[in-house]
């Protein structure tokens, strides 16, 4: 009976220890990747700002060009012979 209680305690200890270890490893992985994610987000924000600037500059350039009015077609002459 004592051996059964000892085995049950050992299994329970291993289960709790494994759960604590998994929680610790998850926490450390999240803490380790967080600075990389922030750096990537900053790079994406910079890229988005640069693309917006390029698109808006191009749009302003195209808007500033004067569009020539289309030439009026020559009047038709009807020859009723």
C-alpha cells in the first residue's frame, strides 16, 4: 500500500512539474520573440509609410498635369444630290 501511495505521489509530482515547466517554457518563448515582433512591426509600418508617400506623390503629379480638352470633330457636310 505504501508503494502505491509513493507511485501515485511521484506521478502526481511529475504531472505538476511538467505543467509548470510547460508554462515556463511558453512564457520564455513569448518573451524571446516579442522584441523581434516589435522590430518587424516597425519595419512594416515604415514600409507602409514609404508606399503611401510614393502613391500620394504620383497621384499629386498626375493630378497637377493639365488634361487637354479633346479636339472637336470636324463638322460633317451632307451632300444631298
